[in-house]
C-alpha cells in the first residue's frame, strides 16, 4: 500500500508543472472513433475532460457521430452512401445528421459530463453561426460543406461561464437556406485557431503516425511541419492519416502551438499526453 501511495504521489508531482503551464489555456479535443463506442473509453474521456476543467484548463470538446448516424439511418430504412470516403448527404440524410449530432449525441455527452461532476453546455455550429459553411466544390456530396468562417463567441462565453463547451459539427449555410454536414477534424482545427488554443488534440483509432504501417513500435512521436511533405512522399503518412495531418498543419499555421494525434483506444490518453512526461501519440508542432 505504501508503494502504491508513493507511486500516486509521484504521478501528482509529475503533473504539477504541466497543470501550472496549461492553467487558463484552451485545449480543443476532437472526439470520435472507438472512444465513442467503448463504454470504458467513453468514461475515460469524460473523466479526463472533467479533471482538466477542475485544474483550470479550458477543454472544448468537438464531436462527430458517424456510428450513431449509421444506426439511425438503418432504423429508418435509409441507405448510408459514401463518395470518396465522405457521407453523401441529401436533404433527408441531412435532417437525420442534424437530429442525431445536435440532439442525441450532443446531449448524451453533456449529460454524462454533468452526471460525473463537471459543468457542460451543448452547442452546434448553427448556434451564433459558430461555423459558417458553403457547399463543397467539385464532386457532388449533397449537403456537405466547407467551413468558410468561425464565430467563436458562444464558445468563449461558455468558457467564461466555466462550462465545458460540447460542439456538434453541423454548420450554418451562408450560400443556401440549409445547414451543412462538415468534417469534424476540420471543424476542430478551425475552432482551435479561432480560439487561440494552446493545443489541438485529435483522438483516433491508431497509435499515431507509424514509420512502418503495421508496426506500432515504430511510432513517430514528433513531426515538424517542414517534414510532412517528405513523409507523405515516402508513404509514411498515407490514407486516412493524410487529412488529419493536414488539419494539424493548418492549425499550426493558424497559431495553435501544438497539435496531437492520440490513440483513443488507450484509456486516459488525454491526461497521459497533457500531464505526464510520457506522451501518448504523435505531436506536430
């Protein structure tokens, strides 16, 4: 027992300089993947965010909800159709996306945070025109939009009121009388820039960027922006990792100090990255 207590004390002491460094700073966390599906990982993420709030770090949670959308479409007998990896979103599908993301998923997250002792408020990109979007150019994806503006006032007010903002990624259409479905990684990156965030964290289903795709022991812990093109050309950054890295690079160029691609399969990976010497994924800075 004495050894266990000593270990706990060392962990707290190790966390102290990080708490001092990040207190009062904004951290934007994009939440998705396995961390949304596994009850154990879901609880761990919520607990991490509440702890950050309690020590004075302003966590902003941005979420998607692909599995929940698929489930609702199945229940309604509607087809889930994808074009180039993006969900084709016709008018009926957009109604479902808005209902699921801004309704059930968002409010379930808020409720869980509150039940665990935190203070949270649910928002979506329609509130205060938080995210403004136009229909995506090129291939027809239906009501899928590119974010063209961010108005962070409602998020800043929530932070000022000591709430954890929980943000659903549905955007206000500025070129048509419609909401748009927008990419959650992109939304998180643009919000981080608008908030002047210290960090952007993307939770994923992988260890991070791997030098050898099937070998998790080849994790690249740190990448500089000027190394990205070379890693892409070498095939190290490939597939679904490309848009995530591009989001991180855009955030860095927009003034976010550090960005992280974390393994959301690891319980408490947010705290491991934020408050320990170890880290838990790939950092781009």
